[in-house]
C-alpha cells in the first residue's frame, strides 16, 4: 500500500519552490531499476499518462515601455514663433518642424550631422551635400543622372528647385537653416521649449523630442546578467495583459551602482517585433518574460506522481494494462506548471503513472 509522507518535500529548481506530497517507500529502488507492487484494480487508483513535451524555466523582469532617446530642435535664425506642433506629434522626413514670422518653416531631413552652413551651387564638397542629395533622391526630386555624393553639381540644383517648388518656396536653388534641419530620423514632440508669440534667437530651443521608435528598457541586476544576451527572443506583457514578441537589442557595458542597498544594474534595450500593435501610451510598466533554459521532446509526469526513496532519489509507480504496478527509479530534470522531466530505463511515453487522489 502506498504510504504518504507526513510533510511535503520542497524541491528547489531554478529558484522555484515546488511542493510535492510523495511516498517514502522502496529503500532499494535505484534510478532506472524497478520493483513490483501488489496488483490492484484500476478503479482503486488515479493515473496520468507519461507525455513527451517541451519544458522550460523562465524569469519575469520588470521593464518600461518608452520612446527611445532624446533630441532637441533649436531655432536656426531669430524670429517670432508663429506655429508649433502639439506634443505627441510625430514629425517625419519632409514635415515642418516649426514656423517663424509666418513664413520660415524648416523641414526635417535625415542626417547624422547637423546643418552647419548655407548650401548652394558654389558650396565646397562635404557630408552635408551628401545628406541633402540622399534625402532629395529618397523623396523623389532627383533628376535622372544625379550622382549622390559629396559634390554639388547642376543636377543637385535641379533637385533642390524641384523640392522648393513642391514646398511653395522661392526656387533659388539655395538652402539654409530656415529651410531644413538634419536629424537622425523621425522625431516625436515630447514638449515645447518655446511659446507661440514668443521670440527666439539662433540656437534657442524650440522643441524637446524623442525618436518615434518605442522600445522596452530595463535595469538588470548585474548578478543576473547571464539571464539575457543580445539577439535573444523574449515575450513582453503589456499593461492591457496582451503578450507580444520582442528581441534583446543590447546590454549596456556600464554598470550603475545601486542606492540604499539596491543592486548594481546594467541597462538592457529590447525592440518589439515588426508589426506589433502597442497601446497609445507614452510610457508604461511592462513585464519581460525570458526563457532561461528549455528542454524539448522530453518525458514528463505530474510532479505529485513522484515517490521519494528512503535512500535518496525518486521513482514513479507505473501501472500496466492488467492493473499490476511497479516502481521505476527516475532522474529528474526541469519543472514547469506541475510537470517534471524524467528519464530512466523502464519508462516510456504513454505509460500510466499513479498519482495521489
């Protein structure tokens, strides 16, 4: 007769405590060995099948949904502010950043270097010319035969005039800070640094912005840095409890010392999978689910089918089709959701193991 231990046995696997009421029996059963038990009617016991499945251990980390980075937009010339975008507005290539004096409307173009000089037919070669030609080509204003390089030639002037005409500007073929600003990409207006009706001088802040790209950031304890690696797939639970896919982009190389006993941390940045639908929130807490270990196609049994052996180790009680039972010693692997990975001779997928009622 199966004897149940007076107290539960605590199994610690990957930092998770799993409670199992197990019988203390069969002091001589070794892993992979078997011992017979008295025959019994299948009506007398409850059984569960041995299954093949994947098991994994995982960690849940607290992160934050946010727009990435920060950027500032400054006035390129003096004037009275006559129009500003509303906070939350996403400004893309070719869109107006702000307006001065009712007519100066610099537009966003992509580029890693800021505009530092007026541009026109007599300008010397430079990275700013290359950035301008790249944008004009991308927006469809480049004439046939334009060579996108650091040199301004007659075809560059044609492209500029085409853009000016489309924007309703004077077609003089020259550009300055009142016409454009180079920024690395699309921006999202976070706040206004100037007010409509106010005056600004060259270099005065007009807009405070972020990129238009949303990411998850988290501060990972340096002692748990082995949980994630660049390129690793993760799942992210959003504030509305929906789950979406993501991937770790980077793990910071500079640790930040904790305050008041909190741990030292490193920053982690996670990108969302393409096409993911995100809530209309500027910032929100999220949970990042990270798989730390996974075993595929392994034999599994219910945790509460385990029998603790007096000499150490574990067994399961296997019931044959004729109702006879035998104990089979097993070795344990991963635990997940009430299941445990087992291995050993004498046990196969489809076998029935006895579980407590």
